[in-house]
């Protein structure tokens, strides 16, 4: 065999291992991956064994199906992190703007035929994918400066037939295009939504919210085929069957472009929904009940305004940084924390024994969200008296729940974590056992966590769900020795330069790629 043939064989075996490991972490069988790729199980088996030549198109499809950076152009391979743990952190760090608000505002900018300027947008992979989609349909987008201010200017008519399908499939946020696009076209197609591997999440609540506006969807051949009957309009209040954030945002964007008054009940009042409401207000849409579960929307069917808006800070990132301080036993000041969306979490941490101070409140750049600075100190924590479980806002945020599994592992006693929303995420929390954690899976939704933990370094493949992936990374900060977290694309989907920002606090995290 020639040297070039040997190199090709070695490369195919390496790619095969990446595909196999990513598939297993997603919880898929070879048959399930084959179905997603529209190929045979035997072909998937050959790919994983390194016995199948692969086109760039197939590699892209595999990466999209598994939401994994299987191959990268112009670089040597997927990104990994090497962590030298057991170090104390110190200093202050500022919370960045909300990723979930940012992606909603990118979708909502389609309602405005004028220029939209968004300030300090989270420059993350999720945002990048949406920008690729927007650019492909004719929207002009450009980063204005190093502060991540973003300008969005739509064309006279969107070119939906040219949509970047590969980019669209890599983000679950694409589902939020339904609300604004229904005001542009009577018929269009939207690729199936992708994103984190958190189990089956039905899109039916979105359909229930949008049908009163005349939107009907048929799923076929990997896409949603959408038709809009403009003679239909809501005849009574829209009651959401799921108090979901993206469902509420879709209903809001549908109502914002509707010529009339729409009442939305059982709406999510969560942080990203409030930011969307504040932005729509800047577009001239009057909304009553912001921050409650009943929203009354006075629509504006034609909006042409040059608007400038600053999304608020991210409470989930704030919780990540507080957790970093807790698990490493460090004193850290976390600045610009949106306190309204962290109060339940902080109350629970107080019950567990957390020592911290918080500043007086001050307004965010949007003039509405309340911020504080938190000083978190080393603390001896104890397990809470009751289980920890999420609830819709103003309860404990579902995205913050995984951090409590890690915090519970540092506390004295046993804690029950009940993740009742997602089918798979509790399973990913058991990855902490590879670093010395004592996490027992009780069923698909519940884990027992015993603490305190003597963390030790290990090599772990990044879980395919964002928050559990960050939990593993933060545990590595506490683990003595060197740890490796492989294939961290999912973290880059939701966090901007997290490793380098933690390094500024004294962590030692090295970014590297396979040669």
C-alpha cells in the first residue's frame, strides 16, 4: 500500500471513531443515524469502521445530523480543551448578553424592513448559523466593531429558495423563523430544526400557536412545508398548550405582524421573551402584560424603522460563572447579573450555605432589566432538604438545573435532581462519574448526587447537550491533574470564548486540535 493510501486509511479510521463516539453520545443506534442520513445501517457500520470513502457532502450531513464538528475546512480537526485543574480562581468577570435573546432578535429583525442594530450580540456558533441562514436569503448582516454590535438590513424581498439548509439544520432556533416568515410569503419551506440532543421535543405547540393566524405545516422529506391562509385571523385568545420560550416567541412574532389585537395566554414570561417584547415595542408594536403569562399584542403589519436595541445579560451564563466559583472554592465577582432571573437560584444556594454578597440594583442597557454584581466566596455547602427541580419562570430555570448537579456534588449529603422536561439530559449528567462524581441515574429524568466529591482528571468526549457539556468543563476546573474535553463545538454554540474568559480568572485551559 502506498503512503498516500495509508494516510487516507488512517484518516478514515479517525473520522469513523469520531462518528461512532458522537453517535453514542447522542444516544443513537447505527440504524437511527442511517435513517437521519437517508442511507443504510451497513453504510454507517462501514463509515465507523473506516472502510467507507466519504465525500465532503456526506461529512457535512453527518456533522449536521449529530450536531458535531466532524470535519473542519482550513483547520486540522475538531476543537478540544485541555484543562489543568485544582486551581483557585480570582478576580471579576462580566456576564455577556443573552444568547437566547440574541437568536430571537435575529429572527424578529425579519419583521422590520428598515435597519436593525443590535448591541453586544453574543458571537457564538448558534448566532453564526442564523447569520448564515439570513445571508443566504438575501439579508445583509455585518459586525460593526469589536463590541459585537450587529447591523441587519433585509432585502426588498427574501429569497427563501436559496436558504442555506445545512446551516439551518444545525440550529433549533430555525423554528422561530415560522412567526416572521409567515408575514413574507404564502408558501415556503423550512428545514427540520436541529440543536442539542435533548430527546424528542414536539413542534406541535408551535403549530397550535400559529394555526389561528392561518399557518398550516406538513412535514415531509426533512422539511416543514408551510402554507399561510391570510383570510384567517385569531377569533379569540390564543392559549399556548406549552408555556415554552420559543413557542411564546413564535406566537409573539406572528401577532406582531398581524393587523389587529391578539391575546396570548399561558405565555412564558422568561428573560428572552421579555427582551423580544422590549424589541417589538421599539418597532412600534404595543404589548401589554410583559413579564406575565398573558400578553396583549397590538400588531403593526408594516414596519419600516431604523432601530437600535441592546439585549440584556444572560442569566444562564451568570449561573455558569457562579458555579465555577463554587466548584473551585474561589472568590469571584460576577458583574451584570440579571437578578430577576436568578433570585430562585440564589435563594436555593443560600439554603445550601453559599456565602455571597450582592450590590444595589442598576439598569441594563435596554433600560428595563435589573442587574446586580455578585461576590461569591468559598463556602461549605450542604444538600438541600428537598429535591431540586425546574419550573417555568419565575421558578428555577430549566437551563440552570444541570449546574445544580455539579454544585450538589460539592455539598455534604445526597441531592435528588429531577429534570422532568427533557428525556435525555439527566443521562448526560452521569458523565461527572468519569471525573470522580457519584451520580446515580434513577430513571430518564432523575439522578441522585452524593457529595462531597474528590475530583480527579480524566478524558471525556463532550456531551451533545450544551449545559451538561459546560458542567463537565467546570468539574474539570476542580479536578486535580490534567483533563481533556473532546469536540467542544456544542459549548461554542452557546458561550463566547468561555475557555479564554475563565483563563483570565486564573484557570489553565488550552485549546487544541488533532494534528
